[in-house]
């Protein structure tokens, strides 16, 4: 493309043409040229070139205006005055006739292809230094949507040129040391995707918080995608496991959260174009509760995302839109993801609070850092002159105008937004802790109030009262040595599972189903099966929580459970993830929503109706069927066959047989589709009859707390008997040795999941000497236990 051209068809450019049409337009052309044939839909159009931009500047003597004003800026002039002067000059200038004619001809051809005289188009800015891996802040220049007619198009083009000198764009180039005189602007003109009548959003081919590369994360909202990007709404979030997308028999959607989506951006009903052809409307109650995308649409987008990632050879940040008139989905932008791409995969920095404080507000955690400072609450970007360096920025939402102050903040807190909102993206870029989508931060937090912002607890970010102490630790995971004994993780919270993917663990030794039920489901399973039997208050609350599941309220339980287990399972694939079936005690089950009417009162729930005894009984059998349905979905539909099922508190051999029969009746049959079933070893009968239990199960996991309690006859919660509760008592350690010996004789593995190896190196050494196959511990103690195990193995 050596000749001077003012306009080029997007189908004629590739990624190699960034200097000609900017990164955004070059990427669109690259996809149209190389991926359209594979079914990936990218709207066609054309782009003005850098030559057209320079022609415009030279034809109106604007180049010298830019040079003079930037010199003024470097001489101490106000940024706002410099930017306004350049923009006014650009807007007052006329486009050269050759540029106008080239745009008119290309627009006429695009309209003819669409079968109309004046096709609706999106007009987007694409700077030649934009979207590079080391310079990725998106949205520096303006875009204009729903532009119709040549006059409106030419006006939008001139406004795009002027936006190259927005205050935020000038400031950004100053920070990145880009020469303003060498940055040109290309204008991309594409056929509009009428997502105002459907939905749009953003997707990443990597988990943006943790760098976990095996998922596609999709955000979606009704109307134009700006509602997601700006953080106006809390969008839907869908997570798809990438390795299984090639198998069309599987549906590896491991998470689907319906966001509030209380507003949407649509085109004005009067059809007006110009500066702002859009308006913001409240969504209906039905829209707020409905998913924007179907499962099939989610999977289609995820497959496109993976193919785009493969083509570019890098993790990608992709914008998509759905046309409400045709139902078709299209990719409207793609750029490399930059934050995780620059991160050292082998380095892990851990933050930990050393003090506690009152929880003030909560939201989505962006990153995993902790920061503190005084609150600076700002209502709009017009107030940023009030910001004090090192303060915690608190506002409703942010846009690119906020960037000059965001980089000076200790932390950022917003009322609205999701993981792909502007505030989230820029916070990651800057490495600033942020809590997004709190809903009420601007009304709860006050100017000057001292707070601590913590994103170190997984998915939930929290703002705490006071300047609290915290500590950090940097770990080079490449230096962690291998051990013969497997060291696994205890993971309970699905939202935080991917946070630990970098740890060189050998799988998950314990996932407690009851934690997922309590936090993700919140309803007693029998209350869903027998919804009509609930009292009025519980029935109304359950009905509200399960709206959309009226035909099968049990599906609410199944889907929530499957998504919770699925997120944990993908974080360690293909290593085993052992999921313990529910082990609530009756008093704990009764605290679930709708649970009181289904649970008896017991004097001693610890040794009452719990674990295996519930699964085949009439009082819970239907609830257990939902548990089985959820796990079967994870293994058979999502394809996560690394999930191992574990039966807790199994008292007798007859009970083991009945539970296995019940599981098989609900599609979880040991040995089918590689299903392994383990049993907890926490009752003396499990030790005495270890060989017989080994004939029925594929492995054992020692629950040392209950085993100690029941072996010694000591209530583990009794402060009076606390000195007698000792997991290293010879009766307990001998039981562990006997179990390992008998299990190994039957070819069965034995693990232990508990806190003691974390706190007691000698107990970890005892387990290694006894021949334990695995030790499972909490993530924060993993590295410590790994070293304990390594030391014990070296000692022989």
C-alpha cells in the first residue's frame, strides 16, 4: 500500500497497517480479511488513512497550531486551555475536497451494499499509537454512533479529528512520552449493529483479575455496549472454560451471574443524530432479571473469542454487539489484553490484613491488593481539581476524563460498574486496588473519612473503617520444589478459586458443598422441592430469589451448585478436585432459607442426622437428588471429569452401599465416565473396617477433627475439654497409620484435609513417614506446608 490513499476498505487492511489506519481499524480489517470465512461476523466498512489526517492538518495550517500549543503546554500553560484551543481550530477547519470526496464515495458504496441511500454507521477514532501492548488505555478519542447521511458523517469525522486533542488524550500521550506531532488519527466507518434493540458487551480471553488463561469472561447488558464499558450498569457475567469449546457435545459454561442492568443506553426515539444521538432509559423489571444472552449465544461468542486469540497469538479484549433487528451477533472491536500480559506468571504477591475494622461497603474486587487513605468523594470529572494525591477516590462511575486523577489515587471505589467497566480496566492497568459496583459508596462514605480498601479476599472487595495494618509477601513460584507427597488445596469459595491457580498444587483435596449451598444457593433444597408447603413468609422470599425458575425451582439449586463447583474444577483442571457431598448438621440446615420445617431438633447435631445418613432417607432423598443433578451436570455436561465425589460421615458398610445405590439412581455411578467416589475417614468404624470400606470406595480422606473427637470422646467445641483434644494423641495417630496401611493394601489412596499440618511441622512429618498420599490445606498455608513436607521427605 505504498501509494497515497485517503480512504481504504477495511477488508483491504491487516494488522500490518497500524501506521496507516491505527490499531483499532487495522485489527478490524485483520479479522474481516482472515476470520470472516470462519463465520466470525465483523461489520464491514472503510477507514480514512493517516494520509487523510495529515492532508487535513496541512490544508488548514493546523500542524503549526498543534506545535505551538504543545510548546505552550510544556511552558506551563493549562492543559484545558491548550486542548480547547487546538479543538476549536480543528472544528473550525474544512475538510479538504479530496478527503470529503473520498469519504462520500466510500459511504455511497457502503449504503448501496446495504440497499439504502443513507446507511446507519458507527464512526470510531483509531489513533496510530493506540492499542499497543505498552499503551492500552482505551477510549482516549471519541466515537459516534447511529450516524446517518453524508453531512452528519462528515461532521462526525471532523469531531473525531478534534478528539485527538481531548484533555485526557493529550495527558495520556504526555505520560506515555508519545510525540504529539507524530500521532495521526484514522476514522473507521462501519455499518451499525443495532444493539440498542438487543444487547452488547465486552469479553476477555483471560480472567482479568487473576491471569487464569483457560476461560473466556463475557459481560453483557441491554442496549449499547457503552453501558458496560462506562460502568453505568452492573452487567451479566458469563464464564466459559476454553479447553472444552472444541467439543460440541459439551456446554462448559461454568458461571452465569445475572447483573442488575437497571439502565440501558439506546438511540433517541426522534432519530436525532449529532453530538449525542443516544439516551439512557431505565430497564424493565423483566429485563433486569433476564439474561442478555442464551447459552448458545454465549458459546458462540466464546468460540469466536478463542479463534481470535489463536489468530493474534495473545490474550484479547473484545467488544461484541447483538443486532435487535436480525438477531445476529458481531464483533465490533478487538485489541490485545495488556495487564495480565505484562505480569510475571511465576511471581505471586500476597496481601493480608493484620487488623480488622467495620465493613462499610462491599462490591467487586479488582485486583488483589490492599490500600488505605482518606476518602475523596467527587461527583463528576469537573471536580478533579479537588483531588488530593494518595486519597481513596469515591465516585459514581468513571470515564476516560477521570484518568489523570485515577493514577494519583491510593484506591478507587464506585457505585456502579462491572469487571469490564472503565474503572475496572484502568484500575488494573494502574495496579490500583478498586472496589466496583458497591451501589451506595457515595452515600455511605464521607469526605476525609479514613478507610482501608481490601481486594485480598477473593471476588468480594470491601471498604473498612480506619487505616488498618496489612502485610505483603512476594513469592517466586519457580523456586517451589516438587514433593513426592501431593500437597493440595482446600477451596471453599468459587469466586476466589482462580485467584490461586498459580500455586503449584496437585489439585483440590476438599471442596465443601455446604459452603457453596450456603453462599451461592441460600435455600434449603427441600424448600425448593416442596415450595407449596412453605409458610407464607418463606414462600414469598423463596419465590423472589428463584424468579425465572417457576417451572422447576430445583433447577435453581442445580444451576447454582454446578456453577460453583465448575469454577473450582476449572481452576485446577486436569488435576483432581474432591467435592464433599453436603455435611450440614440439622441446626445448620435449619438456618437456610425455608429450612426450619424440614429439620428435626437434635440435642447433639454433631453426631446426629448428618452426612451419609441423610442421602437415602425420606426426609432428604429429594434434596440429595438435586445435589446429584448438580454434580452430574458438572461432569457430564460441562465435561469436568476431574471432579471426584466424596461421602462424609459414613457410619456403616450398609450405609455406604445405600448411598452408592442412591447416587447411581441419579446418574452418578462409580466407575461410569471415570467417576471416582471417596469416603471421609472420620469415624472409628472407618478405621476398624478400612479394608471393607476400601472395597466400596476409591480412596479415603481423613477428617482429623472429627476422628480425634470420636476416637477420644472429646467434644471439640468444649473449652473445658480443650486440653484433651489432641490430634497427635497416640490413639489418633495409630488410627491414621492403620488406615493408610489397610487402604494401601487394597490399592487405595489416603489423604488428609485439615489445619494441623499447617500449624505443626512435626504432624506433617508424621503423615509423610506414615506414607500419606496427599495433604490438603488452605491456600494461605500451602507454601508453608509444602516446605514442611519437603523437609520431612529429605529426612527420610
